[in-house]
C-alpha cells in the first residue's frame, strides 16, 4: 500500500478486503479518506509497527487497532499481527 494508490488498488480496497497489510499511518490515512472500510477485515498486519513504536508513534497503532476492534467486536475469528515479521 506504499506511496500513491492506483485506481485498481482503490477499487480492491472498496471490495471489502479480508486482509490488509500496511504501516499504521498509511492504513489510518485510508480509513480517514474512506478508501478502506474495516468492517470486512478479519486480519490486519501492521508493517513496521515495531519501528513506529520505537519512534514514539504508538497513538497511530492504538487508534487503528481501536477503530478495527470496534468494527469486529462481534466477530471472534479476526486476528491482528503487530508486525509482518511475526507471521
């Protein structure tokens, strides 16, 4: 999801993805712009989350996970992975 998003990727995001991978800031940007709805997402991989935490950007990680958690509260099969390296 790095950099500018192509129209093809934008369409895929609007098709209710089940898995999203991206940096916390980039994913939050998509949620705020309305190009990513978290309702259908059952797995989130936060790429570089460990580095973001080291740099003091815990708020982005917490905000994204809180938004996602609110949309999934009734679905127990959803998982989160705080870094791509834990897969």
